[in-house]
């Protein structure tokens, strides 16, 4: 290159949208419970009460395990928003 010029980059800024996926073909929201003591967890289900029932059974079998985490898998989507 002559004259000490460097190549220039052109950057195009775009607005993106990021929201929970509520389209008809979206994956379902899934729920599970995980024992915070031993890390065992319930199967994931679209019905959050299944994880709660599992936690109660797990506590019954393991009386010192009384702390749990809810694990939620929620589909999200993003797309470029037009001007």
C-alpha cells in the first residue's frame, strides 16, 4: 500500500431482540428438582409437580436431605430487528 494507508473496516450495528420462545413450534419449558446435598435430580418434565413429588420421596428416603434447587429449562430465541 502506498502512502501509509491501512485498510478500513466498516462495522454495521444491528439491533437484536432476545425473548422467551413462545412460537407454536417452541420446545416446552421443562422443570426438574435437584437435591442440594447429593446432587441427585428428578427427571425433567413439563409438569413441575413431578419434580416436587420426587423431592418429597427423596427426602423420605434421605431424612437429612431437605434442601433443593429447581432446574428450569426455558427456550429462548433471538433475531435481528429490522429498522
